[in-house]
C-alpha cells in the first residue's frame, strides 16, 4: 500500500473519537491491519500492538509453527487466551485474521475500545497474499481463500463497531476513512 498524503489526516478529530480506549483492527490476512495500524498509531500518538507478534513472543514460535504443532483448534485457543488478556490503553491493536473465532477475546477487545473491520475484496486479497501457510493463516485442508473469506466475513461484521472498506485505498486514505467513520 502506498502511504499517500499522511499530512492531510485530521489528528484532533481522531484523538477525540478514540480518547476513551483502544482501536482494534480486524479483517482478513493481507487487509493491511498492521500497516494501517502503525500509521494510525503514529498519527494518534498511540502505541501499536500486533497481537500476532504477541502470540509469537509468548509461545516462542512463529505462527505457522504453532499451527503445525498445535493444530488449528489449538492455535485458536492460544490466540483467544492471549487476545482476551490484552490490557492496554491508547493503543491501536492489529489482530490476526482468525481472532474473530474467539468470542471471549472479541468481547474483551470490544470492552476496551472500538473494533474496526478493515474490509477488502477477496479479489484484492488474492493479489496481495503469497504463501498462506507461511503467513500463519489457519485454513482447513482443501479450503480456498474464497472459502475462508466467506466463512470469516460474517464474523468480522458481527464484531465490528465500524466497517471501513479500504479496497484499493492508500494507507493515508484508509486512515482518513477510519477517522471519518469513528
């Protein structure tokens, strides 16, 4: 994603909207949660937390290694436990794409801030993504990206306080759209 004109983002309005908590970004792998999250955090003067990195640090393994050794269900249990234990304020939190499988974690994240679903078309995701297994994407044997997209979109919509379609947008445009949606 291109960074675009970050200087045009209205910082005071974003700060006002998010002053009471965190902003948690959810969405498919490759949607740009970490990239957008880092820029949004810088603009807000917030800290940035990537829950995938938190999981890797906690477990001492890369995501794909955890999935390989613990299985999909085991990975989801670890992910839910760690996400449900996040205790921060004034953070932009980028979750893993499968975070929405953990109801307890999602309710916790909702209790500590706003949840923003970064919606991207499946077509754009397939252009962006490489080897999904090495990215740590939890997919069942034989499952396609389209299958995964159809399975997860209703969960993202269920947990989102705000949905922002960022298909084809630069990072600056995505951040601006989040600002105007909060």
